[in-house]
């Protein structure tokens, strides 16, 4: 596809590109629905991602095109921009808007994007485009913006320009990804450390349910409110800012303060999931993939029974994985109610795994899942 992209750039703009850049997508390996409770997440970059070809122009315009979408845009260079409907190019346009606000100046730019991240699967195609655009422009024009500032700028675009109230994990994982490394990240303080994550004889299988996630946003807000209620109940006796400040033992001593059974279930997941992240970090540091896989299954079970955000599609996938000998761990990843599951799959089993899972999933759900085999990949770079 790479040669075709170069040819497409030449056809579209009548000249060759002057630079090519790449930024990955991401998955969260473990630590779900605890970032807004002061907990730790453990994302990693994946090898699927987004490419950007660019060249400056002297026309005083920014041209935005994609090999994935028909929609394109040509906008004059100006101090600020506004979102245009729901078009894909709002993501790079938002980055350019932010850079313009920071007094970035150049002539014009001709930009062509191509991505192989499934859209709407929860693998951060939008964060990939945001970080990629900021990284490329920063590098090409030597603006001197550090990587953490690119992350914060990209999150600001997502929140203020696009209008999605998302956290910083996606942009952070895209920007700071390293091969065979997971990122142990506190989304509140941005303190992080890199965790060795050599999968050895295993690959990271990503299974897209292909379910439209119509419930995800409303249920997400509901879970945030339930966690806040649990926190208020616990504050009757203990001084804490977040649920994840509690160990499982201390939580057990005070959990009687939470009278609502549903709220208690939510808080129990949050506290124990944070403990699982710490356990997963230890397992990876010791090279114990079997223990890491066990924690993945435990995470999914908690998200199913206590947090209630999985659904039949994700449960069907994880149940299949639990019975498949060459998978040592699997769980949903992301907000839930659709999106993707991940599995640690023994190398060499990819074809058989995909065939059997596809049959089971279609028989249970009535449409097909999509399976992608990935490695833990690198962050943004010039190619």
C-alpha cells in the first residue's frame, strides 16, 4: 500500500511528498474503567496505525485528503478554524487550529493520510491522527514542541474542538509507545513508567465485535456517577480523593458504608481492578505471561459481573478464548458494550483461531467478528 500512497499523493497534488510520518493506534492491556477513579491503566501502542505524507505549498492553503475517505478539504491559512460537521478531517484541522493559536506560521501544506486502524473499534484512530499531525508538523518545521506537549495539545483538540469529553490515555499511549513495552500510566498525574512486555511466543490478537456501541456513552456516564456515589459514601469515615487510593483490604473494612448493592459492585470492581494492574505489572516484569493472562480473564469477569459493561458479543469472544488451548488470556478492552476484545494467542495458531472463532461468533451473534493480529509497536516517527 505504501507505493500506492506515494502515487496517490503525486496524482492528487502534482508533485512528490517531501516527508512521510507514522503514528500507531493503541489498546489498553488491563485497567478498565478506573482511570476516572484515580487508578492505573496499562496501554500499549500497536503496529496498525496512520501514515501522513506532506509537502509545503505556496498557495496559502491547507489541503487535507485521505486514502480511506472521499471527503477532503482545502482551507486558507488563518488564525482559527471551526469544526465542519462530522468529517474525518476535523481531527487534523483541530491540530492546525491549535498550532495557529500558538503562533505557528508557515506557508501552506498539502497533506495525505492513510490508516489501517479499524474505524470505531476503540483502537484510537482519532488519537493516532491527532498525534501524527502535531508530531509531523512539529518535526517538519522544527517547532521545538516536546512530546508531552503534543499529547496535551491533542487531548485539547479532542475535548474542545471535536467536543468529546475523553481522557488522555489514548493520546499518551500513541505518543509514548515503544516496541515490547506497556505503559503504566496514572491518567491524573501523568506519572508513568515503561513495563517490559515481550510477548515471546504469543501475539496480541484484537477481535472487533463489529457491534455499534450505542449504549457506551450513556452507560459510561452512569458508571462515573455510581463511582462518585461510592466515594461519597466512603468519605463518611475515610479521607480519600479517589476510590483507587484504597487497597482491597482497606476497602473491605469500609465497604459497609455503601448501602446500594449496585454501587457496591461498581466500587468493588474499581478497587480490585487497580490491584490487578499492579499484579499485571509484576507479572510482566517477571516474564510470567501465564499469570498476566489469568489477570486478563479476571478483569473481564469483573467487568462482566460487577461493572456490567461487556455484553453478549464480548462475552462470546472471551468465553471462546477461555476454551481455546492456544490462548492464555483474554478480556474486553475499552468502554465496553461492543468495540474490541484482546487475547494472547500462541504464534502459529492465527489461521485456526480466526476460523473457529468466526464460526462460533457468527452462530451466536448472527454477524461476523474481525480478527487482527498485532505486535506491540512503536510511537510516532518519520519514515
